[in-house]
C-alpha cells in the first residue's frame, strides 16, 4: 500500500512536486501518526520548507513548538522524579522517549513524548512507588482487578499520574509481561545500563535500547502510533548503525537478541524498517535474523499484516486489508501476552466489567 506519509519519510524530495491537496493530506496523516514535527524537521533538513504552502507551514511549525514545550516539561518532570526516588533507587533507567531526549539523539527534538517510562529493580519497586505517591503521583487504575493484573502479570505497576501537574509515569521492572514466560532477565538489562554523564539517570545500552523499542512495538495490540514507533527504530538503526563509536553495533545487537531470547522482535524491526523506510541494514544481519525465523509461511503472513498496519490511522488509509490486519494483530497481542488458561478468564472478566460500566453510564444518562 502506498501511503503519502511513509513515501515522504522515505523520500523527502518528493515534496517538491506536491499539490495543495497532497500537502493537506501529508499534514493530516502526519498529525494522526504524531509525526508532524518530524515531517517539518525533514523539510528543514532537505531545504524544502519554501515548497510548502503558508498555511501548511503554520500547521507544521505549531506542532513543532508543541513538541518543544513537551520536551521542556519532560525535563522538568524528570528533576521531580529524581527528587522523589533518587535516594531509594540508585539506577533509575529511563526508557524510550525520555531516554532519547536526555541522550540528545538527533530525532528526539521532533518526537512527541506523552509519558515518562522508567525501569527500576523489582526489589525496590514497592519503595519507589511509595515515594512517588508521597510526592503526588497517584494510581490511575483504581479497580482491584486492574491493580492485580498489573502487579502479578505485567512488567510494570499501574500508571501513576501527578495530582497537580498531570504528568504520567510508567514504572517498569521488566520490558515484557512476566506472565507470558518470555520476559528477559531484567538483571541483564540493568547490569549493562549506562549512567549518563550530565544527568543523574541511566539508560539502557544501545543494543538494549533498540531491542526494547522493538519489543514495545511488536508485542502491542494497538498500533495507532505504529508508524511513529517503527520510524523510531529506523532512526535508532541509522544513528547507532552508522556511528563510528559503535563499530560493532550490529554484531552486538544480534548477539544480545539471542542472549535475551528476543530474536523475533529484532527480526520484525530490521525487516519492516528496511521494507517501509529503506533503512540501511547490513545484508548479513538481514539474512541472519531471517534465518532465525524458521517458518517461512509465518513470515508471509506477518508481511501481509504488518505492511498494512504500519500506516497512519487516518481515513485515507483505512481499507479491508487494514481492518483485517488490525483484527488479527490485536488478538495476536493477547495470545503472546498471557497463556490461554489466564487469557480466557481475563477476557470474560474485562467484557463483564465493560458491560457493567456501559449499563451504569446509560442509566446515569437516563436519570
């Protein structure tokens, strides 16, 4: 499927010949994918800002200012986070957007960050949560079943939201749900984490940053931000894979994926960033990761699904192929998240809860 946004992200020069309608569609698709500031950044890099209509420039630039304000807010909130838990957790590891921001990765300045993701040792989790609640972050999931779901089965505690400032923290103790039995040993991630030189936080190693990004994307069931997250992987591959200081990055990445038993998400990451964005992946890495996927029929099925779901979730891209992909990938995410003996009762429980809440809402409207 040809999508204007992914075409542009791969070949920015095509914007030279855009019509007014194509500029409008590019803006709408990029906004739905949370990539508007990234589009503006590419237009600047390639000297194409003068090709955009004045109204489009205003829209793109306003989204860029929004990202700048969000990034400043995240930096402010990180200071508050450290004040809250710095004395009880020596290695506060930042994940995803907050990590990209403090690492000053080139694409971080145009990437929207909604929540702050942290990884802490499981042994300190209770104390970390207690301190964060003392400083104003409270649970957003108040239902007893949801609370149990997170604490016993997932890789994080329920999200915490600050009562005054509204910032949301996702505090992890692993990068995949523990109930599925496929979560890596979190101690390996923590042991290879890197302390930032100019901030009191740590980040994962380059290989683990990529693997976590791949796990986050390919184990999820909702793909509204799928294009954005795959573009993250494209940018990470470009940054670390072409960095002279990371000359052994590709070999380390593959070895690390094997060690952590995360070869499938790595295969997906290199395959679909290469297919959709033309990411420069060494040929031997493409071949080695594909050799780890024994079932060739599965690969064909995944190609059908992922190439149709990695589009902006905008009316211009939604067709029967998109709907099929969304349906099957949603259920795949449940099946890989937990075993059937837990999944079936869980889905029944959630369905009953949803029905009860809807009925209560309808009764309230009638009154």
